[in-house]
C-alpha cells in the first residue's frame, strides 16, 4: 500500500545554512587550517557538548547580554531540565576544565575547539542562527605575552588562508580595581542624557552596552562619553602596553578602538576584534579577550584566561569578497577512472581501490554512460588524470593515463599505475 498524500518538502530552519559541495570544501579547508594553526601553537583539541545546562550561559556569558537575554535556544528536555544550545564556546570550556580538573596540572591549559554555535539572531548575510567558530582558550596564567600569542595566532589563521583585507582592533576593558570607578563615571554621564526608558535601564545594568547603541541620536549623545582606556589602573595600563609592545615585535598590525564593546560580559583587560570591510554590516570575522573572573564565577579557582572565537562562515564570505580561492578546493579527486565494458570495470575498481590505499584520491564512473559521458565526470571532478581502460587495454595489461591539463596521454602497465601516479602527484 502506498500513501497517496505527497509529503510537502521541508526546508532548513530559517537562518541555518547548509554546507553543500562544492562550497563546503572551502568551509572545511578554512576550519581545518585554523585548527591546524592552533595545534601548531600547542593548543589541544577539546570536543564539547552542543547543549549545556542553561545556568552555565546565564552565569558565564551574562544575563544582560543580548546573547543570553534574547538569542538563546533554550528548552526543557524530556526530564524537564532547562538546557540551551551553546551560543558560544568559552563558558563550556571553563565548565569542562573545572569538571575534569584540567587546571590542576601544567598552566596555562591551552585548548582548541570548533563546531556549531546557536544564536536566535535576525538572519541576514553573514549572520546565521547556526554559526561556526574555531576557538582557543589559554587558561590559568595572566601573562601579557599570552595575550600577544593568542592575538598573533588569530592574525596568522586569517593570513594562512590568504585573507588580507582585515584589521585588528584592540582595547583594554580594565580590571576589578579600575572598572567599578569607570562604570560609575560612565553611568553619571549617561544618566545626564535624555535617554529613553529602555536605554536608561540598560545604562543601569550594563552601561558599556549603551556605547554600542547603533541609533544615530544615541551615538551623537554618547560621542564624548568617558572611555575605559582613559581610566585604566596602573597595572592594567602596564599590561596593555606590554601587549601592544609585543604585538609590534611580532609585527602584527593593529589599531586601538577605545569604543569597542564586546557582546559578552566576561571580558577584562585585553579585548580584540578582527574586522573585514568587505562584508557589510556583519563585519566581525573574529574576536576575543581576557576574562579574569569567569572561572571563579563558574565555581572554579580564581584563574584568569584569554581566548578567541574566529567566525568560519564570515571568513569564507571575506575570502569570496577578496576573490581568494584556496588551493585544491575546486578538485574533488586527483584521478578519475573510466572503464569500457564489464571486465574492464572490474579491473578498474581494483585499480581505483589500490590508488586510494596508496593515498591518492580517486573516483570512477558508474552506470553505463559511454566514453564521452564518463569523461564529463572527470571534468566535473576537476581531476588531474583520467584512467581509461577498455577491452583492448585490458588484453595488453595496460591503461591509458591521460594528463587532463596537458591534453597528453600515455599507456602505462596496470601494475605500474600506482607508482607512476605517486611520482607525479
Ligand atoms: P563572539 O564575538 O560573540 O565571541 O563571536 C566570535 C565570532 O563568531 C564573531 O566575530 C563572528 O565572526 C562569529 N559569529 C558570531 N555570531 C555570528 C552569527 N550569528 N553568524 C555568523 N557568525 C557569527 C565569542 O563567541 C567568544 N566566545 C570568543 C572568545 C573566546 N572570547 C574569549 N574566548
């Protein structure tokens, strides 16, 4: 019996991207290169749950942030526990570090992670409800040299995929000795302005966030607001000056942005953002900073940490905007086999299998499409070599190896194909 009602095709949820071929190759190449760079700097992979207890984010990221108050995917599971799809990675890393006592060993603990994060934002180009980040966290040491390392690592990540049109913005958000006094000063300034009710409330809970208001009139009113960088404690100032000095030594270009406001509440001291001008409104391709009190706030030791999250989606868009194509992403396989006739197909299947075992990427034509149709498969895969095996080649124990770029071909003995291709690939 068949169901006669046709199922209405379902689309992906709004604002949630699919990563389909061939574009998915660029996505994977960027993500893997970032992770490779992190590993090269001694960061070890940590694989974290995609959902956590809701309290973790409320406490870790901050109740007054848009991320927590408006953008979380929170639901009760079947056991009626409130869980949340992770909107960011830092809180989860801290939870895992505390839970597994990673901070009781050698410090700093250097961890790397990647994967999807979830924010119920208004979708637009470069802003998704499921977004992908590669992140690192270095926990347990408050050494400005570590701030510089992290920032230089992010800079290298972008450059290693060929991105150049970005700028690094830097500031310091101070520490517990200078932040409270600055906060009071900023509030005093803000309360003297004719702000609407909601903005006034925001000024009470988190005054820094008012400096991030995108409305023209609020921007004008706050143009002369006091800025944290001008009120740093001696210790924070020295910390910041050491970081900027080291970045100069490391030849990482940066600009100071005194008005930077990060979207998460845990930041102290060094804060940074990487901005790309080819992306329109969603120009932040990555960001991070130091977080002094976060671990203690989440029930752990009072240790500092610093990290970043690089947006993979926006990096891919930025590469497109710059017209950069990564090496190899337009090639599905290096070798593509075409067989004519059943016996040849059997022999080719063995050959293709041998090539893969020898580490060469290879595919072959399936179905019965004839030589011309099957060769289209080689084109579409953008293969470098095609192997053509017909009845006559099979009889003579040879295969035609076509170099597709050079439009040349030679007959190679079947048992020498792997070796021949290994030498040229
Ligand atoms: P974040 O600035 O909220 O930081 O996010 C990092 C990056 O993720 C952004 O710069 C952006 O490229 C990307 N991103 C964020 N939201 C979206 C979205 N809706 N669509 C596409 N891309 C997006 C953090 O998440 C911190 N956990 C980073 C960090 C680690 N700080 C310290 N350690």
